[in-house]
C-alpha cells in the first residue's frame, strides 16, 4: 500500500512493533495505564510532541527594582482530553520584558523550566528551588507587605500560583475556625492601632513582623502567641 506524504518531514523516530502478548502483559502489569476502551493513558514525557495549539495564561510581574514589567506566559497541554483521565499539565514557559539587562538569564531560565515541564513527573520541587533564590543586593516589598527575596523567587511564586490553578499542586487551606479567629483578631487589632506603615498599608497592622513561612509582614501577638494574619502560622501550633 502506497502512502503519500504531503507535508515536509521535520523529524522522525522508529517505533518497534509490539505483539499482542506484549500489550496484554503491559495491561496486566499496570491496568491504571489503560482506559476502559483499551487505549493507553497518555502521560507527559520528553518524547511527547507539541500540539499546534496550547492553552496559555500570562502573569505580570512589576517590581520596584526594574522600570519595566515582566510578562510570564505558561502554556499547558491537555492530556487524554474528553476522558476520565483528562489532565492539564504545564508544557512551556516564556518571559517577555523590555529590559534587555536580563535577556541572557531569561532565555536560559525559560528553556530549563520548559525542559523540566516536559520531563513529566513531580515538578513541585521547581517552585521551592526558585523561591529560595536570594538577590545579593537585597529583595523588595510588594504592595500589601509581602517580601520578595529576588525576581527569581517571584517567578517561583507565579509558577506555584499557576500549578495550584490547574490542580497540579494543592492550595494551602486554613480551617474555618482558625480563619474566623484570625479575621476577628485582625479587626480588633486594627481598631486599636491605625495602620501607617507604607508597605503594609491597607492590609496588615502597623508594626507587624515578617512571617518566616509566607514572607508577609503580618505576624502579631495574638492571645499571647505570635500568629501570622496571612497564612495562619503560629508558634503555638
């Protein structure tokens, strides 16, 4: 049978034919890897080819240490679309900015992060690695009192937010009782002490300390214990 190829060949790979016995053995070894109709569940890996169209989200990063903003675009691939195994995973990342001072490391970083995305598996470690990068010149405060140790760390927070949005990482949750208590104490504290601190204006009380867990200036003395009004972290447990 003759097959006419009407498109240009850009790359190729040789697939070894599998016998029915091999397919049956794979299905028996790991039945979760196959759908009810017998088709194999597609998971992200290095050989997975990029589709023509990807779903993307763009995040703006505006820091006081740079005149120009950075725009981070993360494109996702949808695996096993239309089935019970449908799953959305990040596939590539792009960073755009008018500031050419960071051009080299931006290109290198986007390629490395995209490679990690395409590798598959657990990619949550990438968030922790980026968030732990500190600028030797010092970090900066975001509006609302959150401290960022570096631009790379803020990129880590952006990726974390995206992974939580698409369901790859769980969102941190505070139980209803603790959330209600924090809200009540925050209102009582703010009623007694009007906010004047520039970086915490409109969010957290004046004199609040920096939280080591979420890097927000929101730690106050509450019922004899230092408690964060942002994430709920408490020295008393």
